[in-house]
C-alpha cells in the first residue's frame, strides 16, 4: 500500500509540473481569441518630487533648527501641503486610470490619445507643485543661518540623487 501511494503521488506531481510548464510556454494553454502578443502598457509615470521643506522637517536635528525656526518651517510645510493637495489628487486620479500593466493587443487610438492627454494633465499639475515647492523653499531657507542653508542644500542634493523625496510620501 505504501509503495502504491508513493507512485501515485509521483505521477500526480509530474502531471502537475508538466501542466504548469506548458502554461508558461507562449501559445500554450492561453491560446484563444487574442493575437498571442502580450506587451506591457507603459502607463503613466509620475515623476518623483523632492520637497526641501519636508527635508528640513525630517532633518531637524541634523540642521540644528531652533524651536522658532522649526515652528515657522512647519507653518510653511502645512501651507505647502494645502496648496499641493488638490494638484496631487488630480495626478493620483489620472495615474490610477493609466497604470503600467500587461495588454494583450495593440492599444487603440483612443487609448493612446487618452494617455497623451493624461501626460499633459500630469505635466501641468506637477509644474504647479514644483512652483509651490520653490516658493515654499525660498520662504523656509530665508529662516536658516548660512551654515544651516548649506547643510540643507547638501541634504536636498543627496535626496535628488537618490531619485525622490525620502520619508512619509507626502509632497
């Protein structure tokens, strides 16, 4: 009884692995109405934004901000978050519609046109975010001593090289 059970398990495993391998072959089990060409839709890429005001808050100790400086930077940050929130909501809603993912046929003309429009919306919104950030940075850096400003610029440059704003994800 024991050897029969082992043989049955071995045969079942072999059939299962063969089926799984066959499903991975192009044109295998997935053949059907589609053209058989699966590609990746590039979707909509949202550029990473480095927010120097958030970096000041996150690196408060390293910059040795005084309580007064920190309080004023927090006020600038809140104002900046309020100004950027509607723009980022627009970017998020558009990017959710155009996620990167697999497609099984060539994208339609309408899809390509919609994607082009979405890119324009994202560019416009991100330009507004960058303008708001530049204004907030100017206000925040005006509060810093020259030594603090130099160190803050080094932190910002490091964050830019890393490819985005580290931290909690808010812009």
